[in-house]
C-alpha cells in the first residue's frame, strides 16, 4: 500500500508541473523601436495605438516589452537575438532574408514627400534629380529606414547629397534641423509632420513635394527574428490581425488621421490587404 507521503509527493509534482507549463506559456516578446508607445490610450501615434491594442489582445499569455533603440540598432538586434520584433516596417526581398514578416500590415502610408521649408520658388513637381543637380540640396534621412526601392537606390547613388541621422529620436531631430535651416529638405510622410507641428506656425511655410511618379500606398508590417521564436511571434501577431474587429479598428484610425485624397487611397489599399469589401 502506498503511503500518504507518496500521494502528497505525487500531488506536489503534478502541481509543480502545472505551474511550470503555465510559466512556459507566459512568453515575452521584445519590441525594439526608435519610437516607444506611451502606456496609455493618449498616445496619438496610430502605429503605437495599434501595438498597444495588440498587446491587450494577446495578454496575459504574451507580454510585449518595448525597448528603445535607433533604427540601425534595432535591425542589428533583430538579426542577432532570437526573440526581437520590430513594427511598422516596409517589407522587401532583402529584409525578408533576415527577418520573418507578418501577413497583415498594421499601417498604410502614402508615398514619401520631399519636405522643404521656406522655398516658395521651387516647382511643385520638382524631382530629386533637379534639387540635387540644379539646387545642390542637402537632404536629411533617417539612418536604417527604407524609403522604397527606387528612392533607396537613388540615395545610394548620391551619398554626398544625403545626411543620415541616427539615434532613437532621428525623426524628431530631422524635423527640427529642417526648421532651423540646417538641412535644405528631408524625406518624410506628410501626415507625420503635419500632426506633430499642427500648432506650430512654421508648418504654414512647409511644402510637401511629390517625388514618386506613382500614387500608391506603403505598408508597415511587423518583422521578427528569423528563428523558431520569431516564427511563433509572427503567428501570434497574425492571429490578432486577421480578426475583422482588429482590421476595422485599424481602418477607423486611418480614417481619423488622414484626409482625402490620401485617405481614400489608403483605406482602399488596407481593405484589399485584409480581403474586406471595398464599398
């Protein structure tokens, strides 16, 4: 006959195993970014709002831990660590060699603009080639950021005309350098600058020039370490992002932030990605 001590020990082992299994399920995903969300709903950046919402949806089984880093450093960490993820990143074939990308985007943006301050003499349809060759512009960009295949290639072929700004606040530094006339222009999305400086009178002297012949949407995705953990993280994100309620929330946030004609373009592009009715 087995003693009471045996049954007590057996129960303890089963209880400990149960706790261990639960602990294994409580995973943590490190989100490395140069723009860390505030820990409340007051954060006005819609990418941050979406990440905070995703964090709520996967909690408590998975916890998102946000870690500040520059754009260059965040990609290095993703390539050297097994459990790092980045958000709002452009997906391309080169990046897919070193990271897993999710299926559904969290954001859509219109094409980047050439942003100039106090240059009313420039034509609205001026090209990057013209501002460099004719006007000798010095243009600021964020180091480690992709501006699209064609623009990235142009930057690579004209390195003396572009200034890489590094650091976890590179975007804000670029904006201030533009307004301080330390740069002739920067590459940026219209909405980002207008939202950040909507109460600043300097925005009235700022122009946003098209530098891409095509009008299209640029999507921001989640990218995770190319590891087994990274693959699990991507699956966790896509499980949330394929929910219709989540997709509708993303669309609603875009409707609130953008104005026509860009709003209509981006909403249609997102609905196509989500396989939602276009009407």
